[in-house]
C-alpha cells in the first residue's frame, strides 16, 4: 500500500485517479477547493473511503499553499507519490490576492511551491515520485484581454483530438538533456 497525495483530486481526472488508487487499497489524501465536492468524492468511494481523506485548501496563493502543506504534514510525515492535477482554465483576467493571474498561480506556481514544501516527506517515502498531469490546450484558444474576443474553441477541441482519447501523454525533456543526447 502506497501513500499518495493528489492535489486537485475532487474533480475531473484527479477524481478519477483518486478513485482508482483508493480501489487498489492505497492511502490517498486529496486536496481541493470545495469542501462539498470533497465530501461527495469521498462518499463516491464507498467502503474504500476509509483509505482516503480530504482537505479543503486554496492553492491559488502562496499562503494557501503553505497552509495546505502544513495541514497535510500534520497528518502524515511521508508520501510515496505526489500527483498534481490542479488547474484553472479561464479566459478572464482573474487575479489572486497575491496579484498573480489565476491560471499561472494554480496550474503552474502552486505545483512547484507545494512540491518544494513536501519534498522532505517525499524523500521519506518509498521511492518518492511527483506526477504532473495537465490538460492539452489547443493553439486556437486566444489569450483574453480587454480588447480581444475569445473564440469558441469547442469545435477545435473535438477536431484537435484525433484519437478521441481524453488524455494525451507528452514526454517532456529539458534543453540540457536534449543537448546531452545529441552529443553522445
């Protein structure tokens, strides 16, 4: 049995991953914004819910991420895996209390910040792992500004996904690792 933390595990792909892992008998801690959705998620696990817990947290701010890490570490000093499924998709220029765009704060910055805060707990786990899950955003979506119009991208979403698969796995390499491969 592994101990797994899922940030964003009370909806979407995160909820699906949480349900699968709980059904396999793993201990799962779920972070999410909405207490009601978190309770519904735990209830959907049936008897397996005894292996899961939920913390309502706000990962859109630096203080919120720190608070989330503190709450999680109060209950557990180690994790085998940290799964990031959090994400915000909005065309509006919504800002967090830190003054950051909500998409950047939640989908990117909170993942880095939470991982750094939980790194000691991951090191204490059995072969600690961090898994980042993201949605594919088609290139036809335009960034919102006061002067631009947002295009309807629902048709491009259907057309752009030729395999009809809801998940696309894309390997990521850093420029340094690509240069090493070319030199070898």
